[in-house]
C-alpha cells in the first residue's frame, strides 16, 4: 500500500493513512500514522530502499519473511526493518502504528542511531519501549504534525529523535549492556573512542591512549576504527581539531595564534600548515572574512 503526503487521512480498503504535510530533516524521509482494521494485510513480499520503523501504538502487527520467519509486534514495541529485506505484514486485530522511513545511518553522522539504522546483522529487530514515555513523545508528534505553526517541523523532528534515542536505550538494556559501559559491538567501541577523543582533543593524546580506553590492542583498535569511519584514529583527531579551529576562527574573537595554542598545536606555523593542507587556504582567510563581514554590519 502506497500513500501520498496530505494533511487529511487517506482511506484504502479500510486502512486509514495520515501522512502529515511536514518538512522532515535528514535522516528522516517519511512519517505516517496508519490505522489498520483487523484481518488486513498486503499479501505479497516487498522490500524498501530505506529503513522502516514501525512503532505500534495500539493493537498488534505481524511481519513475515522467507523462509518463514515471523515477528509479532505488540503495542509499545518498535520493529525496525532494514532496506532490501523482503517481508509482508498482516494484522489479526485492529492496529494503529506510527511509521517512519529513514536513510541508512553512518556512525560519524548519526551517532548512536547508527546501531539501529546502520548495517544490521539481523533480518529485523524488535525493541520493547517504555510505553508511557514513548507514547507521550508520539502524542506530541501527532499534535504538532497537524499544526501549521512556526517551529512545528522542528518539534516533530526533535520528538522523532527522542523516540529513537529511547529505542536505542531499550535495545542496550535488552542486550545486557550496563549504563556507562563501552558496549560490545564495533560501533559502540568506535563511539566510545570518539567520545574520548572529543573530550580530550586539546591534550597531547596518543593512539595508545585512545586504544587503552577500549581495552583493545592498538592494531585491532586501529583496524576497527578505520572500518567504521574510513579514517585512522589519529587522522580523526587531527581533522576534529581543525574543524574546531575553523569554528573558533569564524565565530569567536580569538586570534590565529590563540586558536593554535587553545587546541594544543605545538606552534602557529605547524597549525597554519596543517590548516592549509586540510582546507586549501590559510586560517587567516577565515578571520579576514569574519572581520570584513563585521565591518559591513549596520553600526559596525
């Protein structure tokens, strides 16, 4: 069953589909609220080019996939079906679900959500949510999605992120991962290392220092890290320092030498050389642009 974005619900074979006419920010592609009568189903295998998440608000939804796998999703549970996975659905009783289509997510861009919407080793995944908390977030989405008021798109986006953050926490709990622990998947280890780098990037940290926080050997850690983001840990650190430098030069009053010192570079000369290699121009270019922009402001 296909649906077209519209503010009013569409009805097909008793199925009521509401696709809010809202602008969705990446990685979200489509949001819908679907009410299914008992005994409905598509009756044929199909797949999507996106990740499909189905949060059952009431009732029950059943998914099947070859060679006979079956996933029963009750109220308060979320099903996540990766792109390219053949499946069909059915409802034994009346069901209402919040559905969202998302792009596949990369760790470097989407953080923890990449665990759920990156590269799943499972055919699909079912997560038991905190029904009250997730339900409250859904209520806000439904209320804001029906409005044409300033900021409603942003609130819908924020609440979708909240629901998926809750799903990630629930997934970790179900996997037996303790709060504050590193985790066991490659991505969780990578994410732990990234958090350490971002917290300590101004200090003189080495590859061995970062690897030690993950309890892996330097060689294994380096291989895992590069597989996740395409860069070595030290290249990631260097790039992150330079990204922070560009932001400070553009949005602060700090001088080039102050930025270099603040970020832990040994000298202004080394900082300028690294910056030019990364961005193709000297750091002073950003500062000059900022000064020129300030001079053009009224009263400047």
